[in-house]
C-alpha cells in the first residue's frame, strides 16, 4: 500500500524501512509535519503515517479524505492530535501503537530523578571546566523518600517498580487501581495527599480534559517545599507558568521535563543557531535545577523497533480488510473515558 510518512527523521526511516522488509508497503517519506499546508501532498495515498506533532484537525482530515486517504496510522500511543469525531464521520480508520516499551519512558523518568537529585548535570559541566568543588552538589538518599505516582498504567507501574527497588515509599493516584502497584505496597489515595506527602512526584497519566493543567498553582501550593517534579507524560498536564513561579520561589526543588506545553514548535529540531522565541521555555532553561529533554523518553532501539513493527502491521491489517485491534475511535474513547484533547498539537 502507498503510505505517506510525515515528520520523517532519518531514524524513523531507518526503523520503518527495516520493518517494511516483511510488509513490503510503498513508503514515501516527507520531512515536514502534516498540516493544512502540507496535506495536499497526500492526494492519492490511501494511508498516512504520522507522529505526535502532525496536526490532523477537521479540515486536514477533510482534505485527506477528498484525496482518497482512508487510514491514519499513528506511530505513537497518544492520539490527542487527531480529531477522532471527524475521522469517524469521514469513515476513516485511525490506528495507533498502544504499547511499545513502558521501560523506555519509565527509565527516562528515573534518569531525570537521579540526575536532578545528585546534580549530575551540573557536576558534569563543572568537572569539564576543571572545577571539582562539591559546594552546591549536595543530594539526598532516594532510599526512604516518598514518591507520588500519578497515573499507574503501563509506564507508571514500571516506574513504581523501579522506585520500589530504590527503597522508596509509594503513593499513587489513578481512577483505576493497578493491582501490580498495590502488590508493591503502593498506597492509593486522593490527589491532595499525593501532593502533600510526596518528596518526588512523577506524572504518567494521559492528557485529557481532566488532566489538563493538573499541576497548577493550587496543586503546587499543596506540595512540599523542595519537591522534585517529573513530567514525561504530556506537556499540558502542567501549567508551565505556574511551575516557573514555583521554581522562582523555591517551592519546586527540581524539575525534570521530557514534554512541554508548546513543544510542537520546538522539539525534534536543531535550533542551536536560532533565537528561541518562546519566553517561558527560555526562562525554564535558565534554572540550575531544571533538566529538559526534547520528548526523547520513548527513544530506545527497542521502542523504535516495536513502533515500526506495530505501525506496519496496522497498515497491513487495514490493507487486508482485517481489524488490527489497535484502532482508536471517538466512541471507544468516550466509552473508556480516555478522551484526549483533539484540537491541540501537543504530543
Ligand atoms: P496507560 O493507558 O497504560 O496508563 C495511563 C494511566 O493513567 C491509566 O491507568 C489511567 O487510568 C490513568 N489516568 C487516566 N486519567 C487519569 C487522571 N485524571 N489522573 C490520574 N491518572 C489517570 O498509558 P501509558 O502507556 O502508561 O502512558 C502514559 C502516558 O505517557 C501516555 O498517555 C503519554 O501521554 C505518555 N507517553 C510519553 C512518552 C514520551 O516519550 N515522553 C511516550 C509514551 C507515552
């Protein structure tokens, strides 16, 4: 099947081409994002393959449908960038990769905690300058600390297991309890108690209307002074301006972000020769106790192989007129109560 692959970086091409040896689709790679400006490129392609910053709003989907596209194959788990109601109305199938490697994301979250807690990012820069002083590098044992896990699905559960291994006490918040986390001794409680009791808080819930700006001024007010906050879920789960204020006041002791509310205009590109226009993002970069990575938590060899395999298997199933089991529809999402934002381009 002819597939237009958008937001294609060399690494996407590498993994998709390797997996395609088995599936033999005709993959045409486009580097730009899919948007109103680029949707005309898709005419005559029955399938598009897209990623987190491609924007499939109502008008883009209409344009795709009029050009004969019937399948939107997401090569990610999140689908907040697709207007599912519109896709359904146009009779288009949307597939995704619901799970590829929870370890990749959970381990990255732990990496941010370890680096921030022991100030490894600062030590690395100092030592390279010949500065071997220890002032300012004091950390704390993770053993015995209380870790709040918000969202205990596939990634949250792996994260909880790793932190349990460090000897941390686990508090959890999720509308659906995960017995695997309870078996580790995680105590499910109200969000307010997770905020108030945790030394470290890590976000692993999806972006939904309920979780949009879950971490806002009021939530931050309830947290311990010096809390370490980690977000590898979706940028808009955090109200970034409120978080900047909390960093300035010292309420947040350290912040690790792999995602950012306005990341679509920034992430996955080399901007080192340009002036960053986003003042909130630029402010975040000035704090010594903030580490930002550019949505790389998923980016392991294992995850990329699994993403490529599942995406191409989804396309093959569609070509054969069979369900892949990875279809996502507005009605299914409504039923499961996991409806993510459909109009933002956030990952
Ligand atoms: P999952 O669906 O297995 O788990 C999500 C959990 O969040 C579920 O247990 C659900 O009940 C819970 N949840 C839903 N609403 C909630 C709320 N209001 N408060 C607290 N918990 C709530 O998803 P998985 O695979 O664990 O992924 C979690 C999130 O991680 C994804 O939605 C995505 O946003 C993010 N992600 C980030 C990646 C990255 O590279 N940074 C890569 C992959 C996923």
